[in-house]
C-alpha cells in the first residue's frame, strides 16, 4: 500500500472521531486534567499531586496558551491528534511484518474500541504514545544496527516517566535488546553489538531523565515536584488507598480473573475456529474468507454489546493467548522482527496498567494498543497463509471494516463514557462559561451547572481559593480558581492525607474558602445523583471513603460553614462571616 492511501485512511479515522468530541461532559477526570493545564504556570503549588504528571501538564498548558479561547473542545482536538499519531505508529510497526491492509484493519479495531471513551488529551494516551515511539525507535535501531535510534529510544522512554510516574516500568523494554541478541547470537560480533546497544540505550535514558529535571528547576517547580513525590509515597504506604501497593497488586490479580471470565466465552470459540482452519488441510479460499469474516463479526458484536471495560478484558485474553502461543513456536526464533514486536506488545500489555488505581479498568484501553492489533493481524495472516492468491482478501477486510465502523458509531452515539444516554439527548450548551463553547450536554446538566457558575461569580474570582468536593474539579477549571487542598480532586487523598492538607491550608491561609460539594456519587461508569450527599453511613468502595467525608464535615463544622446555595447537582457552602475569604493567596511579608 502506498503512503497516500494510508494517510487518507488515518485522516478518515480522525474525522470520524471528531464527530463525537462535541457531545458530552463529565466533571471529574476532564476537569482534573484541564484545571492542571490551566494553572500549570500561574499556580503550580496549588496542584502539587498533579505534578506526578508534569510533562503531560506542560504539553497541555502550552497547547492552552497557543489556543487560549479553545477551551475543552480544543483540548479534545489535541487528544484526537495523539490518538491518530499513536495509531499511525502502531501501523508503521505492523506493516513491516504484516500486509498493509491487515495492519490497517487491526489498528482501526483499537480506534473503534475507544468509541465513547475520553477524547481529551491527558497522561494515559500521551504516555502510551511516548512508549510506542520508544518501541518504534528501538526496533528501528535493532533492525538497522544503528545506535542513534537506540539512544533516542532510551531518551523517550526515560522522559515518559515525567508524563506519568509508573512509566518507569517502560524502561524494561530494554529487555528487547537482550532478546534481539539471543535471536542473533550466532552472528559475528553479536556480543559486541549487544554491549554497544546497551550503552546507547543507557546513555539516552540518563539524558532523558536529566533534560526534564533541568527544565523543571528552570521553571522553578522543583519543590512542587518533590512535594508530589512525597504525596505519592504517602499514598503508597496507606493500606486503604487505591494507589497503595497492596491494593494495586490485588486489583491486578482480580483483573486477570476478569480477563479469563470475560475473555473465555468470546475468545475460545473464535481462537479455536481460526486455529482449526489454520492447521487444517482446507485450502479453499472462499471457506477461509468466510471464517475470517465470521471471526471479525464476532469481534464487532463484542465491541458493541459488552460494557467498555469488559471488551478490553476480552482483548487482553486474545492478545495474551495469541501472542504467548506465537512466542512459543519455532517460527518466533527465525522471524526476529515479528518476535521483538510481539514481546514489546506483551510487555506493554502487562506493565502499563501498573500504577493506575484499578489496573485494566483504568488503563487497559491504552495498554492494548500494540499487543491486540498484533494478535489480530497474526490470526488473519495465519488463516490466509496456505494460499498464495490474496485477491479476495481486500473485499473481506472491507466488509469487516464496515461492520466495525457501524458498531463503533452506534456505541459512541448511544453509550458515551460516564454519560449514559444518546447524543441526541445532548442539545444544550453551558451559557456561563466560554470554556465549554461548542460542547453539547443534557439540558439538566446545563441548567444546574449554569446556575452554580452564576452564583459563584458573586463570591469568587479567577485566582481565588476554592474547595471542590469530591469529583467536580471541572468547577475549578470553569472558574480558574486555586484548589485549596493542593489538588482539584480530593478523591485522590486518603482521609489522613486529606486532613493534613486541609490543616496545612488553614495555617497557610487564615481566611477560609467557599466550598462546592457535589451531590453526584461517582459509580461504575456513571454519576448517580444522591440527595443526602453528606451521608456517612454508606459503605466504602474504591471511589468513596466515609473517613474522607468525615474529614470534610469536621472542616465545615469547626469553621462554622453553612449552605448558601443549592440545586439538584451542587451545594455551595460559605464560612462564618468573620472567616469569609477573599480567596487571594496571602502575601509573603518582606524581610
């Protein structure tokens, strides 16, 4: 396939994704990321915890400064650009070992599986782009026995740590250098080449670590980054925190149980059918084409009718079984580049979700970017391998692509992420904020958010302190206010750390902020309205803590807060008259 058709293909995918960026709004993840970008330069100290994603914040903030009037819509455009760039990287890797048509369809399947998921730019899609860029450079260097691409691979993989701290595990991709040596150790100079490649990668990794650190301290943000790391270690040591080591290992174990639970019903019939036809003596092209088409239709059905996390559990199962089986075959020993690509995909599949609070639930959709397309392409090529004539392949793949396109469009239109309901129900826009211009939401959402913003304009201004609890950091972004507790999303704090941050804020800023409290309880995949939003008797679950709620209520009680505004979604609380805040950062006394 020539370059122009491939470029046109990715442009069409990008245009298809652009259709959906105008619809829907969720106040948690989106607001958390955007408020960080908004105040990355102006109030970095107010986003301590967020500096664990420093490089993501830098890129997002620079984009906002380039397009200051773009608001949420343009941050979604940036996310779409990185999604397309990631798809192109995967295609460039796959087309070297598979036919271009097969590679394109396999990549498109991942793009379609993201239908209805967050489209805006943030650390997970940015991280997987950087990791895949590192894989692409590393494979290029190993294939061409050139040291410069290996050096830059180490640089990119090391720098990605600043986009998301758990990307530290991405440095384990250096194992591909060792694997490459094992596959070609009989060649002359193989050991010497291994040493040179290892040195180049290490040098690049060191430079990739030092360069961002130099920029951090040049910007005067070193203390903020250090405080963020202290928070990270405090969370890791807290046994009740979702980011604690024990809890993350537990999530990983239970997630892999889900992989088999969701993957077996769909994947075993599919894998068995493909395997039987691949190993049998059946060579009739129409029969093989029909089986291949049936397999893709099964995947399309899976894409549409399973909840978004369940589909990725099934993808995990397909990728692990297919990729693992390939690595155990004799073919893997002679097809070096394909073996390295498979190993890289499986490493990313297993390691990328570590550090995310719910493992595959949170990051699996990005971890599958390489391993799953590789598995799909491998299955297709295996089924078609016995016949040299490939004239009928393109029509089959076109029909499969049309099926995926229709299913993904239906999924995006009817089941958007964290926002149940069809996009046709999203007919209203937020009037009291230009930052949401062009974004359509449900009328009830627009009415409640507009009334809250109208009330807040009476009490706070840009740069003022505000406390938003618990999953509504979007309010910080829409008002350009400083998070009082040094994060726009207090849900990330275990109760003890939340209490500490509030105590520090009370000593740092004598006057108290207004407090916005959400009446929405973040459940599995959506936000549920709750009338008794300060109820402590609810059972704990990963995204709700009774102890953290008690900390908030204690803060409200000792500072004599009272509600001054309320609608169906939000409540606004004000401190006692003598403690009413102007919200401004206290000025330091001159020595």
